[in-house]
């Protein structure tokens, strides 16, 4: 019975050794005494692949393994890891080793993971080392690519901001001079042409402002003011700016606001007006007949502020359900034919949604084709 049991143990040990030796990394057992250096009690043959030393060398002198660790002190590292694990923290870490190769020593990355047990006189670590150099190089390459992409995006944002400012200056001059010339001539044909020039210049100025806002949003530099303002003044200004455009298309524009609506608020009136102008302008642009109706509701109010809902309804062309998911993406519209027919860059809704999010709100849409 003793011989049979001994043979069974030999077979179990052989099986365990074969399994550990066939693994891509190295399996180890390290004993960490309380006041003495660590010792390697067991290691599989894979130690030669990951550390460049034979199993026999590693077991005979653990320092031959520790000397390969670069640049950390592996003993101190394992001590801190085992202390952390005993306190319930993670027990996996990645470190670098110097492994001899054909062209000299090569730096490679290893991942170490261990289960840690208390043992009389110290701590026992059962774990494995595995080469993760390819994965680590990929992570480093991706990180480098991310940094380069961020730098390129930052350069693009600066370029867009600078160009928008540079172009805005002559554009304002064109608008101003056109307006002056418009008032100095009574010739109907000339006045009509000057009006078209001014409209085109205003459209270009709007595009420049959209591009500048979008570049700020992309760079994370869009900020809102927090100043006292009169909500009714904002609504009156928006209605005044949009009324003529709606009237020129034969549309009814109505702005419905209850008398109970709070007037004295704190926020960014300019950006709130910008969002409303974007939404109403879109509604007018995509509506041929019928009306555009704006409703403002008070959803709730307390000492901290008021929650308002602004709803812009139109009787326009509508949007297919499949296209709704793309509605708030930059440089996109319902479909390519929409851009060709109605113009625009597809930035208005993207900017509006970001501004509403910065205000702590949400922007959504419901629509049916036709």
C-alpha cells in the first residue's frame, strides 16, 4: 500500500510538472519570511523563457532571477504586493525584466499574479509569471497614438478658432458696408442685390460661429456664463429675430408662454437664445407650409432654481425613424439629399445638444415623416 501510494504521488507530481512546464509562462512558489530575504521554493521550466535563466539556476540562487528585474526592487515589490493582498487589494502587477538575447539584453514585460497564504514564519505566494511584452507594446503604441491624436485635434481646434476670428473681421466689414450702401441707394435692383449680399454674408458669419463653437466643444473649452437675466427678454428677442423669416415663407410663428413663467433667472441668456434660434431656424427651414410653434413650460421650481421645458413644434418634412439616431451627430443630416436641398453643415443640433447638456438639461426629438 505504501509503494502504491508513493507511485500515485509520483504520477501526480509528474502530471503537475508536465502541466506547469507546458504553460506559456512560469509557475512559482515564493516564501517571504518576516525578517529574511525571499526564497524560491518551486518554479517551472518556463522561467528560462521569461527570465533567461534555467530552472536549476533559479532554484539554486533566487538572486539570479531578481537581478533581471528592471529597474524595480522585486523583493520590495513583492513585499508591498503581499501586504496589499492580505489587506484585500489586487494581487496582479506588471513589471519589466532584462532578458539576454542574441543582440544583447532585451527589456521585456511580465505580468505576475499570485494567491497569498499566511504560513508560520512568513507569507507564501503561489502564482505565475507570463510574458506580456507584445500586449504592453501595443498599449504603449496606442497611448502614443492617442497623445498624437489629441495633439493633432488640439492643433485643429486652434486653427479653426484662429481662422474663424480672422475671417469674421472682414465678414463684419462686408455686412456693415453692405448695410450702409443699402441705405444710400433708392434703386430697387441695387437694393435687392445688396440685400442678397448681406443675407449671404450673414449666412457665412453663422457658419463661422458654428465652426468656432464646435471647435470649443471638441477641445472641452466651451463654458457658460452665470449672470442674472430676464427670460422674457430672451424670448422676445428670439421671436423678433425669427418672425420675419417665418413670415417670408408664409408660416405662422407663435411663442406660447404662461404668465406664471419665472422671469428673473441666473444663467447664460446668450447661449439659451442660441439654442432656441437654432431649433426655430431649423423648424422654419424644413417647413414649407403650416406653422412653427414654441411652447415654454414650468416643470418645477424651488429655492435652487427652475426647471423649464422648451418645445419647438413644426409641420415640416419630418424624419425617418432610422435616421433619428444620427440627428445629433456632427456634420450629418437626415440624409445626403437633405443637405443638398436645404443646405447647412449639420452642426447646429450638435452644438445645441452640447450647450443644453452644459446647462444640466437634455435635448431630444420626436418626428414622423411628412
